[in-house]
């Protein structure tokens, strides 16, 4: 590494003592009055939707914060001593930013203490949701429902933390019959106090309404307030898109925590033929309806399997989009197809084009032995009433044989990654409330480190033997369909009432809503937008969990691609090229899950001390072991080593560029200290 040397006022030669992992800032910062600011956010929580949205964003990114429940009678009082003190003769701010419900959330001496604190340390404040009024530097230009409206990030907004957005953000309108978002358009007040300014960062445009501010900065009285006049909850897409900018503005781009937008898609059952939905009998041929037992079912082309043309289409799509789909394969399907299978030839001859994941050799159910004499099925039991389990030997065979098959074809596969058929072996409510006890030993024997789970059943990771689960999001593009017509027919069966010819499941399930039956164009006009929106929300929520679909969805009409294309198109229209989609492999997803879980535990334990002082950021790991710490800083931040006599040696940039910032996970040993210095 090439270093540059910079001397301070201290003269004379000296020996350098290297302290690795330092970030360097402008000397001008150090010239300011000495103040220590702890990198922790204060949230004054009144239970409102706006506060909840911001708390969720802090949690997603891993930003430390303390919350005070304003409605609690015995809550912590907001006093000067609570907000600040002195450490080693240096004034200390205990918080780097403050989030309040609105400009009048606290009053009297508490409001005075908060204002004095913000002025002294130049601490910023977010008003989570209020109306455009003179107390926040605005005149009201318009108010009303904003469903489906657009927002635009101003040049000032891009410079102040929203620069990762391409400029335009859509406001949700998920249900035309329901009011989802309300807002107030503001303009700078005509009678601002002397020296005060109001700067719009995000403006809104609605039909028959003037353009006005929805997110803007009111600078007054030596303080800065970010005023949000748009109602938003933690689940709305526009809240997910704007959330990081709110955090960046509040923390001035210097905080613990990190954001990335992850998107990986697993394609299960490759080489297997998937059973097909019967549009006449509303069942799946070979599964819950079977021509051998039901003479009313016509056994027409009852399976779906990719062709060599589908393989070429997949390769072309990956190259065009710059995104890899993960091939989750069952070698037994290739063997069953026989020697010279065209699909096997196409996949294997292009094997380096794909990322491969073991899906077991033949895709059997690896939990309990299933008893299909009843519907729904139940776990079979022996004469003593004990559950019958698939044996460890059978699980071993399914895992190992598939890996051996792949290696025999020259396919590179990580034996530590596993997706079992239907996520079987893991607990499945209501039939199987516990894992197959033979699963963990089999995973250990085969060196499996990561096993997929269904995020609709288990959203958090857990240990299974030496392995950890990796939740995956299911997509509502069904495994048993390959055409638009089949997808629409099954969708109608599930989501329409009995009166409309559906199954009535939507009537009996409180978590479901019945829809009007979709017409022939329902796939493109209804299913694609809904599925794309769900996947897009996952993408922009910092969740690394992969999605999964099936090889049948890449065959015939190739109905998965329109959904993925819609997700990627919306992302490209919303985010800058400096904020690319991260497309992690299965093991990389597991690593991200591990980091996030360990960091969340460290935040709960308050085992990391971090603060700014003299232009430097000091991070101390006071936990019991090594910890990966997420750090986000502005561009220009440098790694350095420092001499005890004041000579600094600067190195390369800190972290990785993402969204106009620099950020990275940094490993800190027990009781280790890392110093960071910010560049101007």
C-alpha cells in the first residue's frame, strides 16, 4: 500500500506506532471545539405510524438507538443531564440525532433542554409526521390523498442523503378502494424568522395540485429539523425507498449500520418433471388428483420439464440482466430421463453459466413418513403411537448421491449448501411440529452448513445440528404451472369464493382476501404487478433472503421472467447505478444472516461503544468475542495508521462504495478499538 505522510504541529523525528483500520478526516474538523458525540439515535416514541416507520428503518440498517415511550408515566425525563455530560473534561452528546413524532411532541423544560442540546452539538432532528405549518417553516399549499402520486428528490435532497435515488419515487396505491397515504404539500413560509430557511428535499406532485415539499429541512435558531409531511408506515414501498435517506440525513452519513439491496432467486427442481395443474378438476395431476385413481381426470401431458431452448433462454436472460439465478437441482431427474437426455446435455455443457445448489437426488419428503389415507395428510405412527421418521441413512443417500452426481458431470457444487424437497425434514405445522430427529445427524455427516427454510413458516435463522437455516421467500408463481392460463386458473381457484367457482379458501382464512375472478389477461394485469411488488419490497428492505420458484416456471410460457423483469425495471427506474442490486450466493446469504444476528445481539447487549471526537470515530468492541461491526461513512474517508507523536499516515479509501457512501463490515476482536477519521 502506498502511504502519504502528514505532520502536525509537533516537530522532530519519531517512531511510528501503527494502529490499523483508522479512517481519516479533514484537519478543519479537529479545529472545532472539542466535543464527543456518541453514535446513537434518540427516538421519542408516541406509538404513531411515522415513528414506527423510522424505528423499523433503524432496525433494518442496524443503527443503535434508544427509545423513550412518551405515554409512560414513569418514563425517563428529557433533561440536560440525560442528553449530555462531560467525559475527561470534554463535553459529550449522548445521541447523534433525535427523532420526534412532531414539532410539539415535547413541551416546557423538556423542549428547552432538547433545543439547547441540538444547538450546542449541532444535532439534527426528524419530525416523523406533521402538517405544513409555520412552526416548521412552511405555508400549506395543498393537502389530500396521495395514493399513486409521484415524489421527486430535489438536487438539495440528493446532496443531503437521498442521492442513491434516481429522482422519482412512486407513492403506493395497492388498493384503489382504500386510502393508503395522505400528505401536506408545503412551501417555504412567507414569514420565516430572521435567518431561518426551509429547503425542500423531496417534493410531491398530485393531480390538480401544486407541487410542494413532503420532506424538507427547516433550519432555524441554530438547529436543523427534517420535516416529513407524508404519512407512511413501515410496510409501504415508498417508506422503504426513502428510509435510508432519512437515516443518512439524520446522522450526517456517519453511523453504525449498513444498507444493501439484495436479490437472489433459486430455481428448484431442475432436471425433475413437475406435476401439472388440472384446470378442469382444480387439482394437480400426480399429486392431489391422479388418473390412476380418479377416472374423471384426463391424463393429458401431466408433467412440465424444461427443454434445451429454455436453457438458452435462461442464459440469455442472465446475460441481459447481469443477474444470476441459482439452479437448485435433482440429479435423479436426469438419470430417470435416460442417457442422452437433451436437457441434461444443455445444462451440463453450459454448467459454468450457473450457480448450482444441492436439492437432494430425487426430491423425496425427508420428514416423517406421510400417511395420505386422510386429507390433509398426517405423520404415520407405529403400533405404539410413535411417529415414523425417514431414516438417517435415507437422508444421507439423498444428500451425498446428488453431490456425487454433480461432481461426475464436472459441475462445481458447494457440499455445505442444501435445499431439501419442500424444505422437508424441518418442522412443518401442523403435521410435524418438530424437525425429523434424523435430519441434524445427516447434515453433520455430509458437512452441510446451510439448509434452506421457508420464510413463510420460519422468518428467522436457527441451528439444525452444525448447520443453520436460510429462510427463502416463496413466490406465488406456482410449481405446477407453465402457462399464463394455468397460473390464472389456479390463482382463481385459491383466491375466489365458492360463489365465484373458487375453493373458498379465501373465505375461511383470515389472512386471505377473496378477489373477483381474473380474466384471460389477469396474469399480466394483476398477478405480475402484485408478485413484482412483493418481491421488490423484499429487495429494498435490506433482507438478504432469496426468493424461490421452480423449473416449470422457466418452461413453456416462461412465466417467471415477466415478474423478475418488472422487479428489475422498477429498481432501475428508482435507484441510481451507484446503488446496484447485490446478488449473493446461498452461502453469502447465510453469512449476511449471521452478521446481522450477531450485530443485533451486540446492540441489545450495548457491547459496542462508538463516538466521534476531534474528527475521528472510535469504535470499541466490549463484547466477549470477535464481532463484525457495520460502519457507514461519507465518500473520501481514508484508512490510516497514527503515530503517538502526531504523525499520520493515510492509506486507501475505507469500505466499499454503495449509494454514494462508503460502508463495510469490519471485524473487531474482543476489547479491540478501531479509530476512524472522516475526510472532508
